């Protein structure tokens, strides 16, 4: 079992929420095949993701989705936002969590959206990933623990 | 049968696949409600899948990684999920 514990203070008004470092890449087996035939891949960036139990899906910035060459599986995925209904792109990608010890997820559904420039994260970890984890928040200790 | 070919405009990626899905939605919803289906061009992958990830792996096995394919969950009407 992998356990990752990190601090989070929800009472700090400047705190964006419980965040974790992540890395997103094209389907993992695809990359491993490419490496086996001599292709070279740049190391993916390691930005920050917000853990959000309110989001049904994992969402990354459109810029990141394009730069990481994720596998498009639906160009017109319908969503509802505070601004109304619209469509967005759905990709399949591999997500890992460097430095956490949490296991990589080799293939997962990912939506792509525009993020505010000032956002301190470029990914929202939604319930399609959280359903694989046991996530607990200790309010007194102000820590989040993820068990897989 | 719909095929990509010379003289046929392709507006955006996976448009043909989306049309095929809509053409079959009602039929599939009767027997495979809530399952995922995989379509590339005019070919529907063998099988219907409980999970998106299983559908993706089946698509990779049947179609390879050279070209994108559509993955759609089958509902009678298109659900709209709230995303902040």
C-alpha cells in the first residue's frame, strides 16, 4: 500500500486547496514502445494539481494537453459551467505523482479547459481518479492522507 | 457507409465517428446502456466496456496508436456534467 501525507491549511484564505505535484503524459505503453524502438521523449513538466471532490472528472489546461500530445478521444464532450453549457475536448493520458510514492495511472479520462492565468494549479484531480484512492483530511492536524 | 476520402471535407477530428455514434445511439442504448463504445472511422470496435480505461485499451489493441479514435459512453440522451 502506498501512503502519501501532506499539509493543508483550509483556514488560510490564500490557500488554493489540497495540492499535489503531478505529471501527465501520453498513454504509458505508447511511450514505452517508442523508447524501445529508439525514440526520445522530453521529460514532462511537473506542475501542481488541486484535489477537488466536486469535480466529476480530472481536468488539465488545454495548453498542457496539447504540449503533452495526449490521445484525443472526444472533441466535443458536453459540460455545464457557471457560464452555461459548452463542449470541451476529452483526452486519454497517463498521470503520475512524482515524489509521492503513489502509483502511476497508466490510462485515464482527462478533460481539457482554459485555466485562469493566475491559478496556482494547472490540473484538477476529479472523482474519476479519487475513486481509486482513500483520501482523508485531518482537520486538527491539518494534513491530508492519500492511501492507495 | 461513411469513409474519409478525396473530395470529402473533414471539419474537425472524429466528426465521422460522432455521427456514427449518433446513428446508433438509440439501438445501443437498448442493449448496452451505460457502457463505453469505441469507434474509428466507420469501424466499431468489438465489444462494449464498463470502464473508459478498458475501452481505451481495446481501442489501442484494435486500432493502434497512430490515429485517434472516439470513446463514448452510451446514454439515451447526452448527459451534461457540471464542471466548475
